[in-house]
C-alpha cells in the first residue's frame, strides 16, 4: 500500500483580506480614471488656449491726464495667429479703439526666421493706432545668436516703432504720454545701456511716463528707483500654471511659486507695474488655469 502524504488544507482568504484587496483595486481604478480625466482636461484646455484669449482691463489714475487714454498691450505672441492672419486679434483691437498699441517683446521665436505674420500684424495694427514696442529675449537672441541684425528695422518698416533705450513723447489731445523703452535683462541692464540712459533722463512733470521692459524683474532690481508713472512687462507667461492659493507655479528667474508672474504690482516707490500673462507659449508645457491675455490699460484723471 502506497503511503500518501497528507495534503495540507487550503487556506481561504479571510473576508477582511478580501475587503482590503477590493478596496485597493477600486482605489487604483479610481486613480487611473482620475489621471485619464485630468490629462484629457489639460489637453483640451491647452488646445483651447492656442486659439482663444481673454481681454484683461486695468484702470490707472493720474492728475497728469485730462481725459481717458487707452493703451493696448500685446506681449509674448511667439509667432501665433488668432484667426487667419490674426484677423480675430485685429478685429478686437479695432473695436477696443486704443490710443496706442504697445508690443512688449517676444513677438517671434528665436529659432524661427519666418516671422512674416508678426510683421504683417504690425502693418495692420499701425492702421488702428500708433504702435510702439521693445525687444524681448527671443528677438535679442534671434539678432545675436542667429545673426538677424535687421530684425528691429523690419519691424520699424512694418509700422512698429522699436524703442531701444529711447523715449518718445506722444500727444493725445491735450495730454502728453512719454514712452520709455528699455533694453536688457536684470543682469544685462548696464551692459545694454539701460542704466546710462535712465541716469541721463530729466523727468517731464507734465507727461504721463510709461516705462516698457520685457522682463518684470528688471523693474524690481534695476528700475524701481527712477521716477515714472507706470511700468509694463511680460515674459513670465503667467507662471505657466496658476493654482488656487499658490497662484503662478514657475518662472525661470524666481523658480517655483514666484512673486512676479502676472497682474498688477506696486514697486518700492509706489509705481504700479502691470505684467501681462502673454498671448502664446514658447515651451511645450501646457497652460493650466492660465488663459492668454490681451491687456487693456485705461488711464484717467479720477
């Protein structure tokens, strides 16, 4: 007779363990589903921001003006078109009736030499209102790293007056607006001549003075001690993502959760600084809760 080894009794999974396993499986399914839903939402939102923007209005007051002066600000367009040949953007600006249109830089992408759409936009908008602008880091890098030295001249010929450490006084009715366009980053402000230019300026007490520089940190670190009425900048793209309570997530200069990412700020001498979220992107990172924006600034005496 063969001796058979006694078979070990099979251990059954306890009801408690079954419940834990089911909970883990349900949690994993929920998390995977959540990731899919969020990813789809981010993808759809990012695509939406490539074809849509919002218009943000800012109100400033000054005793240097006698009636409303409206400035439209376009920043960080990065060769993007809203509508065929920017027809949507042009139509909106015509309807808004600005007294001047200000280009805050990064109209192009540094590596792309085919920026004719931006030149065509300048030509079209110069028929809407006088156009002035400063160079952004993408224009500067295009000029110096890609030997596109005639870039500022091309924009001038298209109807956009480029202010490179230059000022321009504009008469609007009985009022005067003094535009100052500064070149360079916070680290290259002196190298590009910004410090020398500002040191040589004599303030016009009767003109409303607007200083434009592409990078807002230049105002914080280099410009805030000078007398002016309003600063305007771009560059930050709204901090890429805007989260509730934390606001902007990241800028190259300040890192995570920066102070300067978008909106209205006060500099240490009390001057307002308005930072545009920009109208396009230069990186693959999607915008989240951060629509591109066309900025409108109204300056009134009250």
